[in-house]
C-alpha cells in the first residue's frame, strides 16, 4: 500500500515541478523583459536597468526559476499590475465561486449518471436502455455554454424563476449564492453526466460478462445481489478514471460557463487578465488549476487502491 | 467484401453519422461558392428578425443572415479541428510507436510526458498562448493540437504493445527485420483502424473545443464568423432574439453528434472487440 501510494505521490510532485517549469518558461521567459513591460515603452535605459536590479531580473534563469518557485510555495504569487493587490488574494476571492461550482457539478453529474448507467446496463437492450443511451449520445454533443444559454432563456427570461447571472456573494447569505449557482452547475453537469452514464454502463457490461459473475449466479445468488456486491465494485475503476479526467474538464468548463452567467470566478479573472495583459494573474490562475488537476489525478490513483486492494501489494 | 459493406450500411449509427457528416462537409464546401446572403453585408433595417421565408434562420443584431453565417462558420470549426487532429496524430502516433518498440526508459518517459500534458487542459494552454501571443485561430489550433498529442500517443502505444507479442512480429524478427522496419511494415498498418476511430472522436472533441475557445474570445477573430463567437454575440440578445442562440448551438450539436455516431459505427465495424469500451 505504502509503496504504491508513495510512488503515485512522488510522480504527482514531479509532474507538478515539470508543469511549473513549463509555466515559468511560457509566462516568465517568453514575454521578454518584465522590467520593460512594467515601465512601458518610453522608459529610459537607466530606469529599466535599475528595476531589473531591484527585482532580480538580471540573475541567471535557473536562479530566477528557483526564487519564483520558492515564492509560490510560500503562497507569494506576486502582485497584479492592474489591481495592485497580491495575486493570491484575488485567487482566494474568486476560488470561493469556482470551486463550489465545480464540486456541485461533479456531485450532480455523479448522482445522475451512475444510477442511470447501472439501470441501463442491468436492462441491456430494453427500451429504457436505448432511450437513456440515446439521450446520453445527444448530451455528449451539447456544448455546455450553449446549454447554459438555453437554461438562461428558459429559467431566467421566460419563467423568471432563477437569476440570469451575477453572484450574490457568500457574505449575503447561503441561499441567494446557491441560487445563482444552480443553472451554471446544471449546465456543466449534463454533458459530463452523459459521458459518465455511458462509461458506467459499458464498464458494468464488461464485468457482467466475466466468469466469476456466472459462478456467483450459479451458486444461487440473486441478480440484484450479484450486480451490487460483485459487479459494481469491479466496474468502478474505469468510472473513477473518467471521473478524474472529468474534473479537469469541469474546471475548464467552469471557466467558460462563468462567462455565460457573469460569475466572478477564476474564469472571469483570467479572461480579464488576458485583455489587460496582466500576465502575473494569468500565471497564478494557471498554476492553481494545473496543481488542482494533478492533485485530483493523484487522488484518483490512490482511490484505485481502495476499490481494488490488489494494488496495495503491487510494486 | 460486399457482405462487410452491407453490414456497415446496416449499422444505424454509421449510416446516420455518415449522412450528418456529409451534409456538414457539403455545407462548408458550398459556403465557398455560395451563401444565401453575404456574411459581411450589414442590413440594420432587417436586424434581429426571427426565422422567415427570406431568412430561414433569422438575422442577427447587425441584420446578417444567420444561415449564411453558420455555413461560413463551419469552415473555422472544421479547419481548427482537422489541423489539431493532424498535429496530435502526426506527433503522438510516432511517439507512441517509438515507446512501444523500445520499451524501458523511453516508454516510461513518454508516459510521464503524457501525464504532464494532461495536466494542461486545452483551455489552459489556450489561455497561456493567448496571454502572450494574442487570440486567434492559429493559437486555438496549437492549444487543441498539443492536447491531442498524448491522446494519440497513448492509443498508439497501447495497441502497438499488444501487437508486439504476436506471432507475425516474431516471424518478422526471425527474418531479421529491425524495430523500425517492423513498426512500419507490421505494426502501423494494423493500427490504422483504431487510429481512424480515435481521429473521429478527437475531431468531434476539437469542434467542441474550438466552439468553447471562440466563445470566450480565444479562437477565430471577427470578422471571420465562427459558431462559438455567434453564441457569444447571441448572449446579450437572448431576451430579444433567442433564435440567435438556438441555431449556432444546434449546428455544433448536430455536427458533433454526427461525428460521434460515425465513430461509434466505425468502431463496431472495424473493431468489434472495442464495442463497449470508451
């Protein structure tokens, strides 16, 4: 168990390090001289050189990388050019919108998809199965931001049940805030649920074809018991893999869907930062998201070991 | 062969998928020769008109014909998706084949490289690229293409590993063929099916990704019409002209659905073993 777990964690940390080198290379090295960027086109050579010395931009790249990395690790993401506040504060404020949104959508899609997948697999070939999978086929093809627009039209413009956009703010109460997250999370969850339902169904069908399932039935266990006690647990591994991959798509989706609902999350922050060429904010958001994706993948790898105890002893 | 062909035509997913895909391709092709209206012609008098005889899918806030814009917009979607699949397959497949042929440290490094790229969803790469070089269709292609590399590498490697233990590879080794020769002569031809299927899937994901990127302004730039951009413009008009939001989204959905059905049908036909995987 320990060796499997520690190997996964070490790989995760190494991946994160490599990712940080990419982000550093792309956002710190490629754009050119940050001192000149900060001071503008008309800055004198002396002023540029003075700022370079002061900020340490003259040091060799490798040293700059390590001091940048050290700052990140202590939570110092630098200061936004446009907002003049520490990037970490901006991120903290915005993540209070994006993270609940991603988590609610993930929960919603899991709650919808797994029962549907199990149901469809247990009644393979029935009308219910065909209908559910037909809907899932369409659901996979629907772009979440378009679905979001349709939801806005139906529930906000026509029925006037829910807000069309904006965010109440957690400090103004739990319910108003949740209310502004309902439509966005439904929009995000539907396409994800479609994929998840299909994976659950096909993975369960694979397992149901195995010899040990026939054995279990032969020794007199009911279909139900075999399905829930023998098949489901074994069918979970591919489902977990997809769940992990979906989380990264959900984060990306969150960034896009936030724009439909004018939610003040990480997505709006990063797009505003792009238009204002506030690279340090872009860098901070990208690092946070990449770290989340990697952490989730490590967690998924670790959860394999809980579902499949054989992994504990391997390697 | 003819019997096989019959079973392919008898496959409902394949048939519907092919018909939809052909219609979309024809529509894109036709847009180069003819569209009902010019997409650059503004007609403020006829703005925000719902669907009618003269404008089948209505007009937008500048009075442009939505059907014409959808036709021209399909070019951006198809072009971006196609080139990014080509980039992904062109780099990913050789990498996967190499890893499968060599094994050991090369293989291990490739898998770690895959993990690394998977940590950057296409949207994040697009965000970084755009932050530095500015938005545009080319950057969307690069971002989606980069994300396709590990997908193709993984698929090619997995399938190639299974082939390397087969007898015909052993026979090829016995007559003295090297790793490279075997890969080209025996492994790659046997991977064609699985790569075509994956290509179809990535193509449809590429259409969705392009739409998402151009919706948030990181894709094709105006005046070049694109489906995602049309949805962005529709957003502020949603209460006045919901048809502006309806039709471009339907175009994306139908195209992606067609490609997915085509992919499913091809998989059932070319690789029955894979039927329930995905």
